[in-house]
């Protein structure tokens, strides 16, 4: 069986170092906002090329706290891709604003900058972009549009650790870059964790307060904050894994290269552009008989995933919040299939998956 991902297998290479780091924290006697969080924040800010990094409890909180810290008028319209993972939309709603869906480009799964003008309203104050599957959105075009209309930009980088447009990393294009370190992400903790990066001193200072009851100084509260701190133990785990992030990205890109070379013509493969450095959090193909193809792979011992089976505007939670029809999102949700591409997979695994997909074509054409 080729699993979609086995986290124990993905973390196998780091096991000894993770255990040593965990032991270091346990023995230190300092478990909340200590040295490990401080060190990880400095190391991750440097990695991304941002001035500040503020560790938080998870990716959703990173988004909520960032959007809230923009201090937009309550109930502002915020543009967001119609096919993003629902967390981006939940964050906009939780921060007290209205998500306005913008359709993505079919070929890249990412927000289509050409559709921004028609989505603008008099009430639009910000854009939340998601660099889905580890591919950078066109931040050149999106940034220019935002500047022209005075919009704030928040980046959802939960799937794009280390992804670049030219030499610039995701997280540094907008006002704030929000990261999740959920265990399956390209930089994954051993539990929940998240962070915000920013070059804005005032925003960083506010976030350092709001993640900790609105307080930076013990018993002095400046804002109505929350408890959403990056855990000291998780920060220690992340420091170990950050030192291997580039190597893991190289591994994933090598596996992607095998898919590009070995997958049959008749599946739609991810689109690559010369100035985009994709990190393949997900290798998503598209096929009209997605469910049958997925079953064929399962019958042959390969597990896959769908990102995502139900588009946000069809979720029960979004009734009364999201209206309208989104044919591009519908098409993507109906045809997308995510192939195994984790740190624990080998070139042989991926060659086998690609060959099995080739076999599905034969069946289909024979029928
Ligand atoms: C995983 C993910 C999140 C949420 O991160 P958590 O740490 O699980 O809260 C947000 N947005 C996207 C695009 C994600 O993939």
C-alpha cells in the first residue's frame, strides 16, 4: 500500500533530534513563551525574509488575528478565492467582515487577478490570497491592484512555506503572511502551531499583544486579546524541522518532476511558470472521471486525497454568508485529485503511481 502520507514515516529522519529537543524543553522548566519560541520566531523571520515573526497557536488564528489587526471598518468586504480551504473564509467572518468570493484560474487553482475589478465594491478594504498547493499567487498583479485601490493584503501561506515568486518568498508580499504548521504542512509541527510574518513594526507589536491576552507586559492589557500562543514544545520541534525544510522541498520538487515526466497526457497536471518556485504541498491533477480514477488507484494499493470535496459556498456553515454561483470552483472541486508526494515517499513510489494512472487510460479507451 502507498499511503497518501504517513506522518510517522515523514518524521522518521528527524526522530532522534525531535526527541532531544522535546527533552530539552521538558527539562528547562519553561513551557510558555520562552527561549524556543523566541529563537524559532527569529529563525523563521530570517528564512522567509521578513522583519518580524509572531508565533501563534495555529494557522486559523494567524489569519483571524492578522485580519483583526488591520483595523478595518466592521463589516468590510474582503476578496478571497472561491476555492480556498475554508479556514481563510472562516477567518474573515470571525474577524467581523464579509468574504467576497473571486474565482480562481482553472489551470493554477489560484485567485485570478483578472477577476478582481469586477469583484470590487465600495465596501472592499482587503484581499486575502491563498497560495494554494504551494504555488505563489500572481502577487505582482494582485499587489498592483491592491495599491491602486488602497486595499490591505493578507497572505494565507499555510501551504506555501518556502514558495517564491522570483526571489521573494510568500508571506512577504502583503501586510501580513499567515502560516500554519499543522503536522501535514510542508513545515509541520508535532501538533498544532502557526505564525504570522510581517515587515510592519506597528502590526507586529499589536500581534505580540493580541496573541497573549492583549498583553506584552505581565498584568498590563492594552488590547482585547486572546490566548493563541505558539507552544514552547512545538517551537522546539519546528526549529528542528525548519533546518530541513529546503531539503524537503527539493525532495518534493524531485517527486513532482517524476510526475511531470511520467503522467499520461490526458490528465491535467499543475501548471509551471518560469518565475514561480512551487513547493508542491499538494500535487493536484485534474480529470473528468476523478472518482473512478481514484478508485482505480485504491484498487491497486494507492491512497489519494481530494482538495477539496465540497466548495466553501456549498458548506452548511456558509449558508446566508456566501451566495452566488462559482462554476470554476465547482469544476475544480469535482475534478481535482491529490497524488502522494510527501517527505516519506520515494521516487519508486511516484513512478508506480504514475504508471498506474497510465493503466487507467487504457481501461477507459478500451471501454
Ligand atoms: C491548513 C490550512 C489552514 C489552517 O491551518 P490550521 O493550522 O489547521 O488552523 C488555513 N488555510 C489553508 C489554506 C490551509 O491549508
